[in-house]
C-alpha cells in the first residue's frame, strides 16, 4: 500500500475569512510506525520531500495492519519554500533531531498533540478496496503576521495651562509607520532624520486615530486605530506627522512608538518601546497630544466614511469579508469624474479572535486640505465643495472603488457613488455604505467567490553553450 500526504500553507490572517490552501513543496516529512509491542511509541521509518508542484510526499511499502504518523520535520526556510516571507507551524513544534535526522522513536501522545503530524491506518479498509493508494489528512503551515492597536489621547493639559481629570480620546491625528530593514540593536542611535533613509527603513503605511471600528458593535472607537497586517519579526517605528484638529505637535513631527519582537535584545526608547508577539497585539500603545486654541474656516469641516464589505458564499448567503481595499475618490458633482484620491481603506482590520468583520473607516477628511488640492488642479473649490453661505453644511460627491480583493474572491468593478453633506464643527461619520437590514440593497458592497483558481507559472531555461549551436549556423 502507498500513502500520500499533501502539504499546504495558509495565510494566517486573510484565510480566516475564506480559507485557501496553497501547495507547499520542498518540505521534509517523516514517517513513523507505531510499535506493535509498545503501542505508546512510534519508530522512525523514512523521510520524503514534498513535490514542488503539488506539495505531495509519497510513502511506499505501507502495511495496512499498522498505524502510521506523518510529521513535518521543521518549517521550510524562505529559500526552500521560495516564498518571500517566513512560515510557521502554528502552535506545533519541529521534530527533535538525532545526528541531523528525526529522532528514532517518539511518543504517540507527542505526535498527536505536540508535533505537526497526521495519522493513517488501513485497518478499517475493506479487503477488496478499489485503490491501494490512500491520502492522509493534509499538513499545514501558516504565514506569520503581526498587527498593532494604538490609542491617541490628550495629555490632560488645556490650552491655557490648566488640567482636566479625564483624558480625551483624540480623533484625526496622522501617523506614518516605518519598517526597519537593518539590525541596529541600540535603537537610541536612531533619530527622526534616519527614517528617511530608504536603504534602512521602508514606509509601511499612513494611519489616523479614530479609524477603528468596534468588531462587536460596528461603531467607531474614538482615538483608536489598527495597523494593517504586517510582516512578523521586524522593528517598526511609528511617527506622528500631524496633530488632530484642535491639538498641537512639535514641528517636523515626533517618534511616537517603537515596536520590537518579544524576547529580542533591543535597547533605547524605553518609555515608548513596545514588545510584540505574532498575531494581533492587544497590548495597547498610547500616544498623547497637547490641546491647541482651535481655528476657523473650512478646517472646521471634517468627516469620515464608514463601510462594510460582504462575501456571497452561496446563493443569497452572506458573510462579512475582511482584506478588501477601497480607493475613496473625490468626484466632480456634474459628471462623477474622478478628481482626487482621498484615502485607501482596508476592511476587517479590527477582527480579533472572536469577531471576524468586514468593516472599514476612513481617515478624517479635512475640507480645508481638499480645497487646497482642488485649487492646485486649477479648479474652483466652491464648484466641488458646494454650500450656500459660510457656516452652512458643505455638499460633495465621493466614489468608492474596490482596488484589491482577497484570493479566490472576484473583485467588484463598480464605482459606488456617495453623496455627502458635512455639518460644521461636528465629528461626523457618513455611514451610507455601512449596510444593515434597514437599508436598500444598492448600499450593500458585495463580492462573490471566484470560480477560477489561482495559478503559479514557473519558467525554466538554460544558458546555451557551443555544443547546443547547430554546425551549419
């Protein structure tokens, strides 16, 4: 009898919304046979390597009267998997080695719970089974990821120098996150100007406080934001670039937080250095700001856009979908022509171990900044940002364009039009496309599962020598 075990990898974050198995080659799988005389012990038999194209390892000469375990020896390196990121075993462990080979004997209990293994037995197969080639359950690896939750508050000091007891959660402060590419251990040697060095730091994204939605209630959580899903194992630097409306920030911005892998030997920035583990980090990073004296004019008009995204998993059956990205556009109110890119939002970033969501909330859209950009286009702001007299609500038209969908999901090509009316001096959220059962179906943003499968193309070739060139060339 022959058994085959297929090795897959999954995206640890994206696949929580819709699972996709991707074949994983060049992985060492060890075969163990349960000892008939000592059934609590399994003895090592052989190692096979999974095929690069279908992720299958094949084991021959299997006795159907015995019980076997197939176990992953260790997680493949990036060079072996040919993936641009590291993989992990979840909560499982690599096999112990003896002289570079898997241990000669392991306990069955450890194979069942401790190691990344699956079991096979042919004892219950009928005598005239139609095929002597059988498949075990698959074995999985996972793409590692990390995400940070940040809170923005005031410093408790009023503009006049007084104090107040309760610290206010602050919406609208803007941040940039950088990934450190080198391995500088003394972080105190790094200053703001160093973050502009593209050979040492890579920009990971811009964020704004007050853009997190509570995954349980669907309501905004003031002052909070979640980063996008990031590569595990790096040092990340969070810089505050712009204060929220009504608050102050030193010129040029400031380093607000530094995130380092847990159990790593980094020093410096002790007061704002935060250690992290793989996955979503619930240990909150708090950043403070100082009150200012306020302002007048269009800077008193600002708002956010909330939406949710749905996946049709079967006919008229829907679930929330994370991992979709939308470009928010400012449109010309006369013809819905795209004028300015406003923001990019990603759904489901607030998802946690309990709630899987498809929510997204934009950054604060400040109409004074939008007005300046309209002027730079050579257009008259009041033609686009329409109002009757100063202090009246301002009307504008936005477009929602999906620019990315998760694997195995068909992207929506529709430009969804959003007519917004912004009141003065209010913390306003437009929720037209945050669908619930009380709204028309036209405001429900829906994707469908693709009927096509992703394909990886690999090209092989060689450098010809003289012996490959015909004589009569």
